[in-house]
């Protein structure tokens, strides 16, 4: 409806501008650019972000801001002058443009050697549409472009370019015409410095991975054309310098390596005059939803000796030990999702020791307990994060990353926090293990998820005395506590050389004291006496863990310590230990799983698990009957893999 009025306004404005002298337009454009820098804060912020990515480790903040201010002025001047170029004789334009190394292009025209010219939004890039037809010696020249949404403006731009002898091929029409032109000995120009979306090759540009079009390299390889970089730099007041780069040697080179080489040349061109490039384009765009790059068609190419700038991901860890351990496979998948991933894990101080043993965590932030504002302030003090991944479902965890101003915030909806997140995968329905929920979240970001859970170690039969851990408590509540641990521990300690080591929190002191009294010298009571770091060290040296459904159970599985775990009010298909070598005991009753902290009835789910079956399982594991020890876990593991309720 408004396309034609907009077109009329556009034509009136451009026609008026062409009546003005070139030098006046250049000055007018500089003033317009300076005004734009003041009144367009969103583009100013984008330009600042881009320049910081490219030069943050080379230039001071003052220099970066100078580049951005200068860029707006240069851009305004070049845009207005490009309108004037459409009505000026080419000879007059050339009085203002100095050609450098242009023989690389002229030789192609004379020898009828096809060439692909890859250019960028540097200086007055529209000048190329006038320059090459002028020197073509009758050879065909063309450009590939993206259709403008307004059909009237689109038609006018196509006609303006065509009137000088430049053919115009629209990208959506395919590349058959472009290939035909090159095979006839012509030349084609393609802008290469824009974000190429899902179809691009991820390769470094200023050390930061960027989606880059492989079209110039593809056409050059397909038609044996030369591949030449070109840029039109602003050299002074209403003066420019057009520079052709030495053709890229492409014999035997892959399309991917040619594309990466093109990015290197573009970077060199930008470095000549940083303020001249189009910084208000989102070149290092974080794609949605797959900002992890493992699934992209063209993938990632890293030239030799490449030093990548980090793609900084903040992972807000769960606050509970068990949930945090169950998220470790997802964190590993995220880390493997792109080679430049730098993972910072934000975690309450009580769980920091856990993430220190996870090598995929590059940095750990210990969260202050004061307020969400203190956490957000702490995040802002770090180098800017590109993405935040929120594992907890709490409102507070989402609010922390929102207040920190992290641009991409990923997490499941819930607890009135939908508005705080801007990438929200759908919730998984049915009974699904918590580890798989985290893995599915990683998959929605583009990670390749190949679940693999290492089996537990066998019990060390070379010891003079077994070290068996026992975790009789459960921080969640008494409904998860099995009452027969003392009986089992005593029966195992009678025929076998076993020392039982009790672990738990201070709240488990009473039950621990009763078990220690029964076992006597065969028990070491460490309940309430270990930090998490000490628990990791001591538990990792144990041969087996007998436990309720606890965070310590998940920690043991991570450390590859075999576990014998008792479930009642909770569901092992959701929170059981994964991997072979673990035993799970749970008997269905009509009210389980209830997920209550305290049993309102007669504790029938826990009473259903007998001492005899647990003793038999531990005896089998000690005697090395591995297959028997594994059989109890097969059905659960199969259900986890297939995401089917049992």
C-alpha cells in the first residue's frame, strides 16, 4: 500500500541530490552521518560492539569510539555521493578515483579470462557498478544482488545499474546465469562481507567466527575463474582509491579454504582504514536458534595457526548438587558445539568445587548470596557474554542474566519468567530423565547430542580392605530415606573386609550416629565434616556407594563409582544414575512416585525394598558377577534412551 508513495519520495530525494555538486554532497553526507550517530543509538551500539570485536585487543576504548564516530560521517558522505555517481560521466568520476593494481582486472578483460570480483561495503562500494563496464572491452559484466522489498525501488536500482552495461542477477533465481556469463569470459562482482546466515561457512573474520558466503569461491572453482578482491577506499575529501588485490591462487584449493582466504583479504582491506567499513551491519550475528555450529551444512573451517576470539557463553548452574551433576553432559555438548566456545559457569559457592573437576568449564563465577542485582553486577564486570544459558527454572536465575544485559538468554519457561528469556525451547513432555532434558536443551541450540555415559569402575579387588561409602540421608526430605542401611552395612561387613565411610550433611548426624554405633570400628563417620571438595576426593577413592536418591549418588556416577541406590517417592527414570554398573532398587506401589518430602501414609514404597535384595546385589558386585550387577539397570537405561515412560 505504501510502496509507491515511498518510491516517489525516494525518487524525488535522489533526483534532488544529483543536482548538487559532488563536494557539497560529501560535506552534507558527513554532517548527516554525524547527526545519525547522535540520534540512532541502536546503530551506534551495534557499531561499537563490532569494532570492539575486531579491534578490542588492539585499540583503546577512546580509539574505538573515534572510529565509530568517524565511520558514521564517512558512511553518510559515501552514501550521498553514490547517488550522484549514477548521473555523472565515468570520466568525471575517474578524476576523483585513483586506481591501484587495476591491471589485475584489465588483464582478465583483455585475455577474456573469467574472474569473480569479491568486494565489501568499504567506502563507496557502489562505484564498482560504473567502473567495470567502463573497462570491460566488450566483455560481459554482472553482479549478484538481493532483491529490495519495495518492488518499485528494486526496479529502479536494477535499471540504473543496467544502463551502464552491468547485468543484474538476483540471488533467488539461482546461479545458472552467472555461471554462463563466467564461461563466456566475463566478470562478476559479489559482496562478500555480509552475514550469510544458515547457508554460510563459519570461518574467522578478525579472529571471530562469522558466517561467510562461499558463492565467490564456488563460482570461481566451477568455472576456473580468477578470484580477485577489490575495495574502494575513501582517500580524502570527495576522493577515493580503488584497490585490486592480487588474484587468489585457486588451483586445487577447496571452496572452504578459498572462502577463508577471501575473509583474510577483506580483513586486510578493512585494516587500511577501519572507519571506512560498514560497521552498522551485524557481521558477527548470533544465529537463532543454532548459535552452536555443529549442525550447519558447511560447518566450520579454521585456517592453520588461527587464534580464535572467544564466543563467550554464561551457563547459570543449578543450585542443587544432583541437578548440577546431571547437567554436565549438556555442558560438554555445548562446549563441543563450536571451537571458539568459552564457558563460564555461574554457581553458588557450595557447588563451585564440582565445576572445578569439569574440564569443559573454562571459568567459574561464584554467585553472591546477597541479591540478584549483585549477581547481575558481577556478570557485567566480566568481558561481555554473547549468550546466557539458564539451567534452573527459577525466576531469580533468569532475572540475573536479564539485568546483566546479555543479548541472548536461553532457558525453559516457567515460574513467571517467559518475558526474561528470548530463546525458549518447548518443554519435554512425559517421563524424561533430567540429564536428557538438559541435553535436549543443548540440542535446540545446535549442539550435536550423542549420549554416552561411561560405565562405573569395577570394585577394586586388589585392596586389603574395601572402601564402601554410605549416604543414609537425603536433603530433600525424610520421604527419600531408606530405613535399613545399618542392617545392610552390618551384613556386608561381617564376611568381607570392608570399611564403611558415612557421608552426608549436618542434618543427617542423628541417623549417621546410629549406623556408626552399630558398625563400630568398621565405620568412619564423615557426616557433616566434609566440604564438597573433600567429598569429591574421598568419594572418588571409594569402591562403591550405597545411597538414597541424593546428589552424592549423582556425584558418584560422575566419578564412575558404582552405586546401589534406593528409590521410593521419586522416579529413577527421571533422576536415576546413568551408565552401566549401577544398581537401582525401587518397587512400585499405588502411590509412587509422589515426589513428596514427607510420607503422609505408611512409607510403603521404602518398606517394599528389602535388606536381602540389596545385600545380594552388593555381594554380586563384590564377587565380580558383572552381568548380574548390570541386569537391574538395563530396563531403566533403555527407557532413558528411548524417552518412554515405564
